[in-house]
C-alpha cells in the first residue's frame, strides 16, 4: 500500500515538474519569434527600414527611402533611414521590447507634415514623437500616406488602421506583423 502511494506521489511530482518546463519552452519559442529590432539596410539600391525578429528573420521593408528632397538640408535617404530606424528602436525599447499599444499617425509639427508614433488613438504628433517628415507630394494629404503604407504592406486579414475623430491611426504591431 505504501509503495503504491509512493509511486503515485512520484508520478504527481514528475507531472508537476513537466508543466514549468513546457511553459519555459513555449516562452523561449515565443521570444524567438518576437520582434528584436529595426534595421536600416540597402535593398535593390534603396535604403530600407525593416524589422528583425529574435530568431533572425527579416521583414519586408516597412519604409523604402527613395526621395532626395531633403538631401540639400543634409538628410539623404541613408541618413533618414538610419535616424528613423533608430527612433523606431528607441520606441521599441521604451515600450518594453514590443509594439503593443503603439500607433502611427499623421500630423503637423513646426509647420511640416509628419508621421509620428503615439501610444493611444487620442494623441497627436509633437516634437518628441516624430518619426519622419513627409516629402512635398505627400504634404497635402498625410493621412493618405498611412493608407498607402497599409495598402502596400497589407497581406494579413483585417486592417490595422483605425480612425478617431477622422484622424487615422495605424496599429504598429499589426502592421509590422503583416510584413513577415
């Protein structure tokens, strides 16, 4: 009788030990698939900003830097790619290594149309959250740039774009996930 109880106790203990191990394996797998960083690279002779997962997989480009419009002011496509990629990495880091709860929207800062990152659909662009300034041809309708970005990159189901008071907001996490 005692041997039977002892075997049952051992079986329960072994089963109890397996649960944390299985959970740990799932966490490691999830973290390998999680977003690690953004990188500025050259693809097809253009600088591009793309996302990188912990497992090393690269996304399709989030932004392709083609315009030389800002080069006279020292903002070449290479510099814009590098600086915006760094801003995205800071944003990722400050948000605990995730894009959850972050949105991209359009606005005007210092008289210039910009795309910026915000943490809710009630916030707007300001000098501390600007990602980049839009080129001249996109200045008349910055919201259309967001829609174009989504239409170009959308391969998943559902739209990561939301509107609040007529202002478009793009769910950054969903947008980036669609690029993989």
